[in-house]
């Protein structure tokens, strides 16, 4: 009799654990959906009064007269992210190749904690480093090199700081990708008379190319969403930037700088919510695209 | 016995502190099939890889002794390592097609050594694919990724790719272990044909396979060569106790 009771309790507990795990799982799945619908709801106030495309492509940002043009912010975001990616791509790729193909193993073992350390530094510290080091360097050295007299608060400063922040993130993915290539593939290429560099270039990079692209896609989405470090050095001037030495005003900075203030202005908070929604969708898009590339290439190989 | 192609003298190899190959002394005859046999983990594969210095890839690997190929010690040479490796085609346990088309797999070795003329490549690719009996199966899909072929076809493609760089030696590391019986047979028969042109070194632990195709046998156990000799003597009249036990199937 006792045995039977014990059994019932055991199965009851089993069901119980199953249920609460399901509940927790549901919560994690509901949060992004709730976020998205909240943003859509809040931004609908602005969208009901003004056309979406006009908001997207107008560069008139005059909240007091009800003009909310996002164009300068979107272009700033693109500038900063793309330039930071251009800086990060060669650094990450060459570092990953060197660490996994050329360096002694202890170098890689040493670099792993260094990369993790870099990834763990709070972004506000990167922002301060940007103000104290990068901005003066651009103002005093890089700017004059191109004949420009500038403050240093610029797209370039934001991109440099940002690239340092996304490098550990991308680098970790790339190192894993390179390490998972079977040694035999490398041996095959070498045994056919290829040099090590030919092997890297024609075989290894090709083998994991989809993975490399998606690693940079994920890096791009991180760069796009990064807020505090960028807004500290990028200048925050509302205009459409025309070069890397001009200041910019990316979307996340717009939201962080203004939300909570001036919300008495009609539709202002709705406009910021729309900015958040656009940011959300863009980041989601890059993430989704990167995953898609990985999945597709897995099927193919 | 044919004249020696490879002559190994006092070869010792360590991975870190682990002594993998112990005082290896052997001769591999030209244009014959030499089979390296022995239980798993006895150093067969390492011995084979040291022949084209793929052991260089392993960190903290140290080697002493001599490996003479055509009278040249490849362990102590000023010659370009890629030239030494090109002398030897490698066939691995499982096929590892390069991440490119069927055509480009075969053309790869030629391309990286600077032979880029399309007409020349077309001819060579067809020639080597015919040589491994693959041409008729793939002639209409040369542009497709090599990964779309069956495992057996892939292994034949790998053989064609290795032959395409015009090697003198074929190194094969249990080349049939992942294949179905029919593909295995094709590879074995190919080897018997190819030995008229190439020196073949094959690692296997399939005893019957060794009996079928070996001309010369090297038997290894725990990093040492226990016994070696022409296949007939080795199988019919083994000298060492360990060899006898192994041939009887007393251990794996």
C-alpha cells in the first residue's frame, strides 16, 4: 500500500515539474511578443495621423510642430553600424585565422579569457574610453590628416568604439567555426601541395563561409542596437551625416536621450515608440537572416 | 622485392611526452602495396602521416631519425614541404570532399600549383575521373557540389583528386572503413591496378583485406614494428608470438 502511494506522489511531482517548466517557457516566449505588440500599439497613435513613409524618409525633426522625420537617425545608425563592421570584419577574420591556424595552442588558450574579458566590459566604460582617447585622437590627429578641423565627436568615433565592442562577440563565433572544421580537410588540401595560406583561403574559409556571413550579421544587429557607448561619442546632432567625420544621431541614442523628457509634447512618446519599433524590427531582421543562412548551409552540407 | 621507395631509419616520434613511434626501421618497396597492420592506437596512422609530414600540424610533436624518400631525407630538408607532400596522394578514412564542385575538387591540386588553362584542366579532370570509374556517373553534374555524391562516389572522387597532382606514392588510411562492400571492392581493385604506376602504402585493420591485396606487410603493436616482410611469408609463416596471436584473431 505504501509503495503505491509513493508512486502516485512521484508521478504527481513529475507532472508538477513539467507544468511549471512549461509556464516559465511560456513567459520567455510571451515577453518578446508582448514587447512587440506594446510598441505597435503605442506607435499607432502617430501612425494614424501621419504616413509611415513620410516619417521614415523625412529629415524634418521638429517635435514642437509635430514633425517627426526619422531619416537622419536611420542614416546615422546605418553609418555607424556599417563603418564599425568594416573595421571589425578584417580584424576578426584575420585574428581568428591566426589563432586557430597559425598560433601555438597556448596563445589561443591565453586569448580566450582576454576575449571574454573584452566582451564583459560594461559599455559605459567603452564610452568613456571613447571620450578620453578616441575623440581627442580623431580631433587632433586623424581629422587634420584629412584637412578637417573637427571636435572629434563623430560617426568615426562611434564606429571605432562600437567595433571594439562587437569584435569579441564576432571573434568568439569565428574561432568556434574554424575549430570545428575537421583536421582531415586541412590535411587533404596540404597533401595536394597547397600552402597553408592557400588552404585557408580556398578551403577553410569557403567551408565555413555561410557561418562567417551570419557571424557578421549577428555582429551587425548588435552594433545597430548598442546605445550608451555610441551616444557618448557620436555627437548627437540631428542631421543627415555625409561622411565619417561628421557627427550623427543613431536611433537608440534618440530614444535613450529623449524618453522621459518632453513627453508633454503631443505624439512625442508615440514617435519614440515608433523609433523603438523600427529598431526592434531591423535587429530582428538581421538576427533572422543570420539564422536562416546557418540553417540553409547546414542542410546543404 | 622491388627496389625501396621509402627507407625509414630509427624513427622516433613523440606527442608531448607520449612516445608514439619507437625505433621504426623499415623499407617500403616501389610499385607495390605495402600494408601497415595492427590493432587500433598502435601508431599505424601516425607512421603514415609522418611520411608526408602531416604530423607537423600537431602541436608539440617531435620527431627524430630519418625518412628517406628517393634517397632524400624529408625530415631534414631545405626543399619546399609542399613539393614533398605533392609526391604523395592521401586517402583518408572517410571521404573529405573539398567544399566546391566535383570538377573543382579534381582540378584543385592542379590549380594551386599554377595550371589554370581551362582546356588542360578539362582533359585532366576527365582523365582522372575515368581512371577511378567515376566519369560516367558524374559527367553530367560536374558543377554540382561534391557533397551531393554518395559516400562511395566521394571516396573515388578523393582518389581521383589525389591522383590528379601526379604523385608517386599513395597513402591510404583505412580507405574502405566507411564504405559499403561494393564501393570497397572498387577501391581495392583500383589499388591493384594502380600499383603498376604507384607505390601504395595502406593502413588497415581488416585482416582479410590485407590478405587480399598486400604485397608487403608491416605489423605494428604499441608503437613498434613487430614483424615485417613479403605478404606470403607474413601470413603463412609468421615468426613472432604476437603476430601469430593477431592472425588467429586472439586480439583485436
